[in-house]
C-alpha cells in the first residue's frame, strides 16, 4: 500500500502542512498572559450586556484593554497590566459599573515569568527532538541498508514536525473563531502528542527492522518497498485500535470537562495526526529516501570491466 500510494500521502501531507503553517499569517495568533505577560480576567455580569457597552465602560474607568471577548455569557478581559494596582482597577470598574458582577478567574503573569516559560518550552522541544534522533539512530543500527539508521531518526523527526504543525494549525483556526488563546496547557498537549506519535512510529520501524534482519539471516532478497508494506501491515490494526481507545476518551473530556476542554481537544487532534503520520507519512518518506539513494548510487556507480569492453566493441562496430 505504501509503495503504491506513497506519493499521494506525501502530497496530501505537504499541502496540509503548508495551509496550516500559513494560517497564523492570515488569522493571527492569540497568546495567553502566560506567554506575553499581563493579566486575564473572566467575569459574568448579572444582566445581558453588549460587548461594545462593556468595553466603553471599562475604558472610561481607565482600564487598559488588549482583548475583550464574550463566549457563553462569560467575558474574557486581557490587559497588559499585571500589577496589584491593575487588578484593583479592573475589580473596582466592574463593581462600580455592573453591580453584582462575578469574577470567575483572574491570572497575572509578569514579563520575566512569560520569558522563562517561552525559553523553557523551546528548550524542551529541541532537547526532545535531538534525543529522539539519537535514540532511533542507535536502536536501528541493525537496519542500516538500504537506509542508514540515522535517517530513520530524521524521518521520525519530520513526522514529529508534522504532528506538531497539524494541531497547532487547527488550534489557530479554532482560536480565531472561538477566541481561544495558546497557553501552557496547549504546550503540554503538544509534548504529549510528541511522545504518543514517536511511540507509534518506532513500533512500525521496528517491524521493518525485524523483517530486514530475518531476510539477512535467511538470505532472502526482497524489495525495500515490500518490507515497508509488511511493517505497516503488521502494525496497522494495533495502531488503529490504540488510537481509537485514546481518541474517544479525549473527545469525551473535551465535550464534558470544561477545564480540560482545549487540552483534550489539542491532544485529540494530535493523536489523529500522529496515527496518520506513523502509518502513512513516515513510511512514505523512508521509502522515497531509499529510492533516491538507489537512483543516486546507480548514477554514480562505475561500470564493470565487462560493460566497458561491450561499450568499446559497440563503438568499433559503429566505425
């Protein structure tokens, strides 16, 4: 299946990644105060109010606004001020303008905390990626032909980037329409997706490694495309069943547990993307790479003495 349709899988994944990567440029990104500093306040008003009316009354009380949204009767207010004075100003404005207003949540983050969170997030992703490449390169040293073990690690890393970009891009679309911001829970969901996806990919690569090893021991010659198809076929049912038993609870959490809604949603999308990349994308890249290596080797390979003699004979006959 992979050997026959690998170009289709690669084309689909390439188009999907390009579309999702370009989405922030057209739709924008909304970060929570954990990343940009400032404060986020969620409140409910006793009577129905228009968004522009609430915004005007907050501004008239000298409350700085970065963002104000309304979703299911809950107002979300973001301000660049993370000080106690800024918090008091928000609370006093709500109390004076809207009697009976209820504060559901107020979170403040200073600039130094936000910078530390961003730096640690970037470091965590880089370290995790490097460790994955080195581990797979070592673990698959027995399957170095026709693709080197290091390339198994690189292919896994490419698949991981795909699994990060897909939930990220989907979340950008969701955030644009539902006023959802990227926060620490989003990062945690992405890291969990990385762990889930790489586990599935390694299982399939391990089936390929076992097949190559068995063929060597039995002196059986088999094309790498058939070996890749074998690895995917042996792991297909397990991967689908595992993904379903993981994705269904995540979907239920996203629907019925509001505090974990977006964490569960991002992880749900990540599980779907990880299953697809493990079964179709990573094996397709591996197979394409092996064919490229073979074509390059065939072009650079020196002709044998017999081939040279035949070529000289043909040239003499032409003369």
